[in-house]
C-alpha cells in the first residue's frame, strides 16, 4: 500500500512538471492477456495528452481505437507506441482493441 501511494505521488509530480513545461502529459497504458491495464484512466479535460501504450503480448498486435475521436493505432507485439490525443471535453471515452472488442479502456476527462 505504501508503494502504491508513493508511486501515485511520484506520477502526480511528474504530471504537474510536464504540464508546467507546456508538454502534453504522458499516460501509461499496458496491454497484457487481452486486457488494458489500468482499465480506467483520468485526465484533465481541455488538455491534450499522450497515451503511451505498451503491448506485452509477444505474439499478437493490438489496435487501439476510438471512432468518435478518429484515433486508430496498431501497437505491434512487444512494442510501445505513443498516441497523441487532443484536448477532450469532460466525459468518458471508451477505447477498444479493434482486434478484440472485449478489451476496453475508459478515459475519463474531468
């Protein structure tokens, strides 16, 4: 529990520093066993960000997609890809693996 609190604190500090420097915040996301981790991510509404997607599956690619936002990006097996996302209005946006629709991640803009 202490480790989780420290990681959250450090991650939050990094986000604040990146925002102050005018750089988009990087949001880490992992795909493993046909699931996104974490399954829900919170971002600040009105600010662009970068999804940094790591595909830990050694054999299968994933396609991160949200049709409403016109985002569609293939992440090859064992690779990491950065996906720039424009500033979002407050709300919930669901991204799916187009190759496996049951794998979803919710991006909550607050």
